[in-house]
């Protein structure tokens, strides 16, 4: 009977230790869960910030693309205007050359008439 009582006390001590260990594990589990929740909240905030930065960068990129498109259109218009000006200058040069030829012809005709 005495041996049974000793075994019962040992079993009770073992149970108390197991209960204390379980309580310690529950506390550890609670801390791990809280740390995981905190990390998840930090990551969510970082994700929101990253999305905002990405959206701002996309806006800047769109603005830059629009500026490039505007500059390209202005350059093309300028090139077209230069081409038109060159064509007009060529036309005027040809017209001036034709007038010089006509003046020379009239001067020769006048010289022949006077002589």
C-alpha cells in the first residue's frame, strides 16, 4: 500500500510537472501568435506603402511618357515646318533665277535695239 501511495505521489508530481510544462507551452504559443500577428500587421503596412510608392512611380512614368509624346509631336511639327520652309526657299530661288534670266534676256534685247 505504501508503494502504491509513493507511486501515486510520483504520478501526481509528474502530472503537476506536465501541467506546468503545458502552461509554459501555452504561454510560448500565445507569444508566438502575438509576434506573428504583429509581423503580419507590419508586412501589411509595408505592402500598403509599397503599393502607394508604386502608384506614384506609375503616375510619374505616365507623366514622363506624355511629355515625351508631346516633345515628339512638337519635333515632328518643327521638322515639317522646316521642310515646308526649305521647299518655299527652293521655289523662291528658282523663281529668282528665272527672273534673273528674264532680266538678262531683256537687257540683251535692249542692248541690241539701242545699237
